[in-house]
C-alpha cells in the first residue's frame, strides 16, 4: 500500500486568519517535506471556499496549485481528490491535465467525481443538477478525456458534453494515458463507471469494516463489464481531522499505524489524507510518515534530499 498527502489549501479551515503569501509558502513547504519523507503522492481538493460553512478565508484553487507543485517537486505523483467533473468543460480538462503531465515529467493522476457541495455550485453561478444528471455528466467527462488522451483527434457526442475532431497536443507523457481515478461511494453508478473507465476507485471516508463488506460489490461491478477485478485499484481518502466517520464501526480510536495497516490488509492500493497540524510545523507529517512505515506502507526508499 502506498500513502499520499493532501496539501493544505485552506478548505477545511486550516488557513483561517493567515495571510495568503504565508499560507502559500507553507503549502509549498508541506509538499516538499512530504516528498523528502518518501510520500508517494500529493493531492488537492477541488473546492472554491471553506467547509462546512463558507467563510471569507483562504481556499487555494486546485489547478493553479497543482501547476505550481508540478514545477516545485521532483518525484511525487500529483492529482485531484477529486475534481468535480461539471465545473469545467471536459475537453479543456483533458487539455489541462495533458499539459500538467508534461510540466511534471509524467507524474499526473486524473481524479474525477460527480460533485456534491451545492452551495459552491450556486455561489459560482453553476446550476446544481440532480444526482442522476451529475452522474451522467461524469460519464460524458470520462468518455471525452479517455478519447482525448488517445492517439489522434477526439469526437464524442454526449447528452451533456461533446467534442468534435478535437486536437489534444501535446498528449500526456504517460502511456497509455494519465491514470484515471473515479471517486465516490455510490455502489451502483459511480462504482460502475469506475469499473468501466478508471484505473482506480477512490472511496471517501470508508471505515475498514465497511470496506471489507464493499469489496465484493466492487468486484461485482467489474465482472458486470467483463473486467478482471484485480485490474481496478482501490484507494481510500481518510478524513483525519475528524474521525467521526469511524464511530459507527468503533474504529475511531485505533492508533494511526493500526488504522493504516487495516487498510493494507484488505488490499487497498493507497490511502491519502490531509494530516492535521501539518500547517503548524513538520512534526505532524513526520509522525504520519513514521506510522505509515510501521504499518508496512511503501514509502520511497530513496526520497528526495532536503
């Protein structure tokens, strides 16, 4: 199992009261220190303002953040956890991700989801569609990015998005394409889309005991589209700031190393989370990396030197 870190952006309130330049400097420091520790990947949220309630505080935009981190890091993989498929034209998304893959030297991951935070949509002038509509928009996005990553020009006529003879040059450096990760806990539609289009399914705040019961369902979604379940990686986004999501299973008090090991034991390919306290100093990230090693996670054996 590999381990990723979500860099601070302010979305969960970690930058409340900070000046923007100081906050950005700390985001870069966290990214670089995670790379020094051997962390496998860095991730960003795709949100516009703070949660749970919108406040007049810093939330750094995701693509701008990834563009800078692509140039400021050397080894770590980079991606969204996860990008809202309806916020941007899918053809443009493919173009931006392809360019970022070149900038980063082939280190991008494309994380996609249907989106959920209604107040952000309305605040930024997006109509908030029904869940089935958002899922259909996610499907169109997956069709388009898959075609635009492939050789040649891309054409697709969907119910919500289309491309026609679209040129995407440069193509991503990675072959056959930038890895695609679909995020969400919807067992029928979202997991079905992951089985059909994705290299990885990312589950949000799913306790180990719940995951154990979900794994057969994920395998079933793969078998429904004649896919070998072993070819779909499964990862988990851990909400580390508040472990309430573990309360029903009684696992909220597990030491971090034991929690991570429980995911590894079930075949999870990687976990990622925003480490509480990482904005205040390096100690929290150091402890997280040590717990990951104790759990048997795969940290880079030759991390980037400080």
